[in-house]
């Protein structure tokens, strides 16, 4: 019995010590000053540490505050929703050829990535790779802003239908949305084929391409004031044998506002040159920059 009591006492002491250490780390995080442009301005989603994020969410009472289920406005997340590679479908024969064609010819960086020359990310890549996004709802449309490349997307809610044969395809496609109960459902089509769906993050040597038949369906449902359930379905019969589905939950950042993060061609040229120039021993330089993709 004594051994059991001693063991329980040591376990309790260890638990208390662990909780105290966690509290100390959190306090240390809050002691780090938040950098903003000035009074009245807010930090960007990726400009604060986890302690400040938790503190802002606690002050906003995000888990208990009343909310409108048809209001998804606000700044959400800080690093996009990566496409779920666990659910990526098999390629069609044509899709496999397109995927193989994206294989990098430079070790350590995908030299064929259109992002490397500051081409627009397009959609759904902007959904998968961004530094925070914001929904703004106004009559007739919902605007989705992305901090990366400081761009926005218009989701029309005025009753129009997707065009059958538009004169031009678009990087962000044509998008229409409507409410289905408490779910905001968005359909998009006619995407510019120069964009990728995403980089393939499994080995980072391929990209996921798409064809002119790409269609996407998004479903957004506000679980509570501070959580947004997201479901993205990618449909491209030329590339995949079945739809590709990604699901995730994004969190509200109640005390943040989007900044800007542009892809600057001169900086990308410098980065690409560094990544492809031979080193002294004849090998290619493969060291990536601090914000390697």
C-alpha cells in the first residue's frame, strides 16, 4: 500500500510540475510583445505566437459566444488547409502523364512550380497555401481574401449560374454560392490550366496538375463562433478516377487582420538562381531560403 501511495504522490507531483511548466511557457509567450503598425492596428495571423492566439480566443469567448450560423465572416487560420494526400485518388492514364511531367529537374526545389516565377496560385491552391484568409459577406456576393499574394476571390450569391462556355478561363475560376440549410455551398469551374492544385508535399518533387474539366465544391459550416468546418471536393475526370475530398476545421483569429505577402519577381529570381547555380564542386545548390515552399 505504501508503495502505491508513494507512486501516486510522485505522479501527482509530476503532473503539477508539468502543468506549472506549461503555464510558465504560456506566460513567457504572452510576455513577447505583439508587433503592429501602430495604435488601432492589429497583427497579421502569422505575426503572433500560440500563447497570444489562445489568449485572444479566450477573451473573445469563441467556444461559448452566440453566433449567426449564416455568418462566416472573419479572419480564419494562418497557413491554409493542405490537400489531404491520404485521400488523393488514382490518376487516369492522362493524369499520370501530367503528374509525371511536373517532376523537378533540380534537386531540393521544384523548378517547374509556377509559383517560382510568381504566377498566381489559382484555386484551390490558394485555399491550401495561404497565410490567413478572410470572408466578407455583402449583398449579392461573398469575398474571400487571401493574405498570400494579397488577392481576393468573388463568390457570387445573387442567383446567377456558372457559365457554360466563358470567353476566358480564370486562375480563380468562376464561383457561385448559396446556403443549403446552415452550410454555405460554393461551386466553381473554368480554371486556368497553368496553375497547380497544390505542390505534392509527400516528397516535394511533383505538383498536382489539373485539366480544363476541373470543378470544385466547397462546403463551409460554422460549428461555433470560433470554428469553421470546411470540406473541399475536387472533381477532374481527365486527371483523377474519382473526386478528391479534403476536410478540416479552421479557427477564427478574433484579434487579427490580414497584412500583405506578395510574390516579388526580383526576389524569386534571386532565389531560383541560388537554387540552380552550380557550387564549387559542380553540384547544384540545394539550400532553401527561410520560407521555402
